[in-house]
């Protein structure tokens, strides 16, 4: 992670700690004998010190260190809470505010501040100065333009982060959607305006030509029947002096007027071009705004994945199986709406994986597998979509059993030639299962029709791959955002529909035959369904050729949807149908056209009543590479992020906790190969964590590295006596940390 990103984390965290410190100091001033909250103040100063050191803000770290020393002395009863002490605490807090405000503005730290604070600290601890004399010395110690503010109002510390309620983000997204609709309308109007401009220019050029021809014929000629009586001109012949009558004058005026019209047409055309450019600029701004607002309402996939930890544990315990849950790509961000809709489909797949995919320990051992099965959730971004894999290393899907049950149910004909993809697709038929008796979790295929429909409703696709004896992969592909999507517009029976372009394989034109059940496609025949027949509409405007929309529902089994006309493509807003119409499974919502008309959004999966794409993934199932897991335990968000980034860049899988109690919970849920922990933390500090690990018998199997700002031999000896393997002092060098990690993990055996 770039240094700027790390500093952003520090600034956001420091802002909260500064509020805690100021509130605590003022409370302490009112009641100097009440020290119950002094430990919270000490931790806040300690966290600022350590976090600042990690992001190379040495001056801020030094000032916070001085603040920490005074608070520690107060806590231990060595320094009484007097008025000079409170003044110094508040003044030092202002110094930190000043430093952080300069950092927020992109300026370097004011180094003189550290020297001034250290000098005044000596006076405070020695008790030789009064509050008044301390104030005078502070003012002299720092140059006028860099003087530490004396009052809270002088410096306002604001990081680059603010808390925004999710409802506000939703409202912003709705407004972006409305802006998108308006933008589409303006773009359609712009096209018509430009067409009108072309027509005006063409008509103007014709009119100009006619006037030019007329002027050249009559501007300087006198008709034969017209004679002039002018005594002053009677001595001149026609060729010696031009004579003008009313017709000549009219042609001159007409020519002048046309020149003015031509200039006005040119100005109008230029304006229309500029207007068109501005509309396209609005389009670009709208896209940027949509991207920013979309990012703000995205959440990390890890928050969703974490919810399955307990589910897998309970299911494995209930079925007497050993299952390890592995998560990867937790930082991948997905749209909040998709996040909320994705839980049930993933839950169906995971339940089936535990109950029917993973074998009993004895069966796994007989097959040469470890007793412990593995289920992994992997998320990653692929272009403008997100892919989520659910993998297990179980027995795989019994395709023979699928075939026999499908024949028995009449889904297949006995002896029918089939592909692997076709068999896998049958799993998604409503209620299909290979088991004769099922419970709430048994049977690969239970609930997969629900999975298919739910994912289709959020414009996603699901595919499955399996290998006998090795396991199964379900892959879900989803759009980055659900509200605004790219769609294809088309008509059938006089009604305009849309379908997300991400679901379309291709658009083609075919010969129209109302009785045909298939159409040719690159040397093969594809099943064809007429949308008008499906929805009982009357076709309009069909000729010998009609458009067809091809959907790849599963390998080798594409379906072509025949429609009346393809009318365009655009990014638009999709609104849900609402509870009153939620039973209309053929539709996933409605869209608003550029003209303000409502257009139904078709759901091709349920409309065509075919299983979704079950393309066999390539490469075929590969063993999930076992990454080594490191747990970072520190109450500072900045330190957790900083250390996690260093380790993740080197290929380690990282978990984190803010105190010892959270760390123990992580150890219960995830495999951990190494622990890096701070000592001073709330709830359960580092020494308590070491003691608990020893009590559980984990001290030898999980090496613990201490990472703290306490560098005394007393602290080191205490940690070593409780089982710590290594002791690092903050701030530290990245390479030193990595060497320590590599040294303890290179001999770690996979459990």
C-alpha cells in the first residue's frame, strides 16, 4: 500500500483518539482525583505514538511519546494532577493537532514542536514551573509562524474521512439513477437535434443556390417590355450604365437577406454542435459520479464470508466430519444490494458441500486424502464483474446418479447422447436431487433452482465444474453494481423490453419461420423460442428476417429468443418490482426509457425455463494451494493495516484482531501458523494472550512474535517467560519483520 494510503488510515484513527484525549483531559481537570479513565487516555496516546512512527511521522510520534510518559506517571501515582500539568496536557494535545493538521494539508511536520514539548515536559516533571511561566516559555520556544495554538478553537483536525449513513448513499445512488435517465433523454434529443441541423443546412444550401441563380439572372438585366424614361440617362446605352427596376432591387434585397440567414444557420449549427458536446460531457461526469457513489456503497466480501464460519462448524459437527474453511479475496468489494441477496444462494451451496460433498474422515483416509476436508470461498474482480468460487475437495458429483434420476423423472430419454455440461445443468431443475430421502442439508441439488433464480435476479450467472474424487467448484459471476446496468432494448408485440447485456451471448438475424423450433448458428442448430408466443403477444412489423437474442444457458444448449426489433443499447436504471409484483418470475424489474416509458426487464433464466450456464471450468479442479496464515493482534487500526499489507504482498494470508480476546476467537475459527501481537491492548493484553495460549497448549505449535514500543529488558524477559519466540520494537524495518516471519514459518508443517 502506498504511503499516502497508510497515512489516511492514521489520520482517520488519530482524529478519534484526539477527541478521546481532549474530553478526558477536561474531565480530569474538573476532578483531579478521579483516575478511572486514565488507562483509556494512556492507550490513546500510546496508539497515536506507535501509528505515527509506522507511517514515518517521527515528530508526531515523539510528541505523543512525551504525552504518554506523563499519563503513565499520573497513572502510577508519581505525578499529581495539578493545574500546570493539565495545562501542559492540553497544550501538548494542541501541538499534536497542529502537526496533524499540517500533515492533512500535505505539509511537512513542524520539527520545532517536538523540542518545545520536550523542554516543557522536563519542567512539568521536575515541578519547577507554574502554569503561567510554562505558557511564557512555550511562546518563546517556537517561531511566531509555527507557534503551537493555545486554545482548542485555533486548530481543527479533520481527516479525509467522514461517516455517512447508508440511507444517504442510497439516496445519492437514486439521484444518480435519475440523472442517468435524464442524460439518456438528452442524448436521444441530441441525436434528433443533430439530424435537424443537417436538414436545415441542406435546405439552406438549396435555398442559397436558388437565390444565387435568380440573382445572377435578374440582378443586372432589364426585361424587354420594360423601358426607362430618365432624362439623365438617355445619353447612355444599356451597356454603358446599369439600370435598375423593382425586380432588380428585389433580387438584391433577397440576396442580402439570404446572406444573413446563412450566417444565422451557421451560428445555429455551431451552437448545436457545442450543445451536443456538453451533453456528452454530462454523460462522462454522470459515469464518474456513478462510479464514485457505487464505490461508496460497496462492502468487502469478507464480511459476508465470515457469516459462514459458524454454519460450516455446526454442520460439520452434526455430520461428524472434519472441515476446514478457507477464505481468500476478502478485500474484494461488492455492491451492497448484491451483498444482501447473495447470502442465501451461498448458504445453499455450502450446506450441500458439507453434507454431501465432503466425505466422512474414514472414507477420506481410505481414498488417500487427509481426514480434514476443505471448503473455500474465493472472491476476485474480473473486469466489470466479480467472480465468487465455492470449492470443496470432496467426492464430486455422481454424474451416473444424476443421469439415472433424470431418466426416471422423464427429464432425459434413456440412451440419449449427452454432454457433461448437460448433465450438470439438470442439477438446477426445480426440486432435483439424487437422494431418495433428504433432510434440510442433504443432497447435492437441493435448492439449486433457488440459487439459479436468485442469482439471475441480480443479473448474475452460475457455473459448475466437478471431478470425481477431487471435488466440485461453483462459480458465480456478478455485476459490480446492480442499480445501473448496460442493457439491450427490443420490442415484441408493440411492447419495448430490456435485458442486461451481460446475460447475452450474441445478437443475430435469422429467417422468420413461425413454426420453426430451431435456428441455424455456425453450422449447428439452436433451440428457438418466440417471445410473442411465450407472452401471448401479436407480432408487429415482421418481415422475412427477424432478430434473435442468443443466451448461453449451458454448454451446447444455447437458446435464441425471437423478437420483433432490436431498438438500441443504453445504460439505464433497473427498479425492483416490489412485493406486490414479486411473483412475476419472468421479470427482474423495470427500466425507464429515455422518453420516460416503463420497460419490463426480462429474466431469461426463468422465462426460457432452462438451467443456467454450466460451462465446465478450465483448468479443471486444481488443488487449492495452502497459504500460511498469520494473525496480527494490535488495538491500532493503522498498525494492523500496515503490517497486514507488508505480509499480504509477500503471499501470506492475514487475519487481524484488536485485542487478545478477539485473537482467541480468530484462532478458534481459522488455522493460524504465526501470531504477531502488541502488549498493551484493552480487554486482554499481550501477556494475558501469551498465558492463555500456553494454557491451551498452543505455545509450541503457534510461534508468537511480540511487536511493541516497549523496549526494556523487563518487558522482554516477561514475554519470553510466557512463551514468546521473538521480540520486535516499534518502529521497525520491514525487512526485519519479514526475516523474522520467514524464519519461523519455513519449518512450520501444514496441519
